[in-house]
């Protein structure tokens, strides 16, 4: 059976075709419910598909994977509650677009560019998987540290207002991210003898509190104020025109998304945040300022996290290394069905590889179809009176927090972060840097310490920043990013313009 025939199996086999469609449709709605993550959905599917044939099980899981990552943007745009960490950046401009009555435009644009990003990731998976996996496997601990520090410099982009407040929030997030048991030394940090704090703080619960519960409390505060009613506008600008306008931006962040997604443990959230920062730095004339409803502000992060899916599948299928939590579950599925993930998988089961590629392409096609067809269904959320909508969102948020680990402690964290987020909103602190610190704090800590331990504390540790092409490029990017945020750089640009 040749490659084309293997690739077309999901399109021609009725069972696989329907399973991919059902998985994508279910994933969109699961991802749109705060707290019900795509990781949880795929994990629940694993035991349910234990007795199935291998291809139907993988087809359903791939559909849920692509649909779930996309679905989280629906809640981020409509009610300012990211469905997943990878949708945090989307809410920064997505919800302001909803408040301006442009929710339909935001939902449509994110659907189209999620499709383009997902398809781009699958194309790279099909054509350049060995090359990308070779690059990804060369990343050392010092490179992860540099990448995390680069991510931390997004504070300037995510701080909607005072950068000083953003730095303070990010610092607090890093400290909170270090709570719990040290994964290297085994000691405890900031637990104060509490067993409940031993496992640390789940940043998904923190996101639900900082965005979801805080937004509910803030909306209750402003419930009776005038001008709170959202009037939906028609799409004045044809989406096709916007697609061509932002296609170059999409392709740039798609490349970033694939590379970051291929790094084990990096994940779509880092890809989305870096994509948002890239858009903010490179889009010269946005339709309005970032943070106030810029189209590029919703396009870039969704294109980035969608392309990261294809990137995450690359180390899974070429090296047997999971790119993120969901692909770790896929490894379990392959083991259950008697396959050994690793370098020999593509040689011994090449038909499986191409069927998965075909299923991924089909999932993105269904994502585009369902995403555009159900815009009108999602848009009705905005028209529901807040007196009815807010209690429903509160209940769903609490259920989502509890469902993460079936633990009431997470509900208490949700309420605590809700109060913190409400305080930050009232006093004009951006909550995004706090989430950034929670996500990147543990990665910065672990990668730095592992790199230092590998060098055994010798001066050779400093050479690690420049002793490989990847480290040198990341170091130069870090230096340039730091320099570009100084007043000297602004003066340098002004002098160039004067000449």
C-alpha cells in the first residue's frame, strides 16, 4: 500500500471518518468549558477505547486533541475565561473584541487561522519530522532556561498599563509556581507544613480563578452601571480580506509554534505567548492598540498553539518522546495496542504514521467546518442576560476546578485566586504576567539547576550559553530583546529615522 493510499484511509473509511468528526466536534465543546481540559478528555478516552482497534481509537483521540485546543478560545473570547493555558493570550484581545460587539469577527478569524496553523503543523509533521526532531533533541537544559527567560520578557507585552505592576505580578507568579515539592532535591518549598501544598498549585486552577472567578466578581461590581450591554455588530470587513492581510504573520508564528511544540515539555501555552509577543512587536499598524481588540492579538496566539499540535506529534512519532501531556497519553495508547513508540515506529509501522497524518488533516477540516457553522451558537452566550449568565459560569468554573483533581483544595485555590484577580482588576494590574510567572517559574528553576548540576558548578557552566548554535542564537535573542526594551534602543531608532 503506497503512502497516498495510507494517507486517504481516514477519508475513505466511513468509521474513521465519523470518529474523527465526532471527536473534533466533542473536543470543541469540551475545550470551551473552563476546567475541562483536552488532556482530561483524551485521558478519559484511553480506557474507554482499550478494547477498540488501534486506528479507530487514535482517530477519535486525534479529533478530540485538535478540537479541544481550538475550543478553549471560544470561552476566552466570549466570557474572558481561557479554556486552557494556551488560550490566555487570546483573551487579552478576544474579550475586548466581544465588548466592542465584534465577537463574530473574532470567532471567525480564530477559526480560520487555527485551521491554517493546524494544517501547517501537520504538513511539517509529514514532510520534515526527522529534521525537526533532530533540532528538538539537541535542546539542552541551558536552552530551555534561555527559552523560559525569553518567555518571561513577555511581561512588557502582557502588561496592559504599568510595566512595574507587570513585573511585580510576574515575580509573585514565579514564587507561587515554586510552591510544593522540589522535583530535583525532594524537599518542600513554601508549604509551611501543609500536606495540601505538597503537590503545588495547579496553574489551570489559578487561571480559572484569575480570569473566571475574578471576571464574575468584577461583572457583579459593574452590573448596574450604564453601557454594560454588548451590541453585536455585523462583520463589516470581509474575513477573506483579513485572511490575506494576516497570512504572513500566521506563517511566521506557525513556524514558531511547530518548533516550540516539538520541544518536550514546552507546550502550546509557551507557543501562544511567544506568538502574541511576536505579533505585538512586528505588526506595525494594528486596527487598534493591542489589549483593546487588535485582530492580530487573537490571530497570532491561536495560530501558534494550533501549529504546536503538529510539532508535539513529531517527537512522539519519531523518537517516542511526548511533546506535551496529551501526546504522553498517546504513548500509552500505542503501548496498549502493542506498539513501541520510538525511532523504529515509522519503519515498522509506516502505515500507522500516514493514517495519523491523514486523520490530523481531516480533524483540521472538520475544525474549520464546525468552527464556522457553530459561531452563531456560541455567539448566543453574549446575548444572555448577565443575571443569568454569571451564576451559570460560576457553577461551571467551580465544577471545572474540582474536576481537575477531584479535590476541594483546588476549589479553595480557585476562590482565593478569584479574589486576587478581582483586586488586580480593580487596581489596574494585568493578571496575564502572574499566569506567565506560574507557567514559566518551575521551568526556569528546574532547567537552570539541572544545567548547573551538569556542569558540576564549574566555570564551564557559563560557556553553556554559547557552546552550541542553539544556545548562541537564544543568547543573542535574549540580549537583543533586553536591549530593545531600553531607552537607548528608542534613541537609536529615532536617530536612524532622522538620518
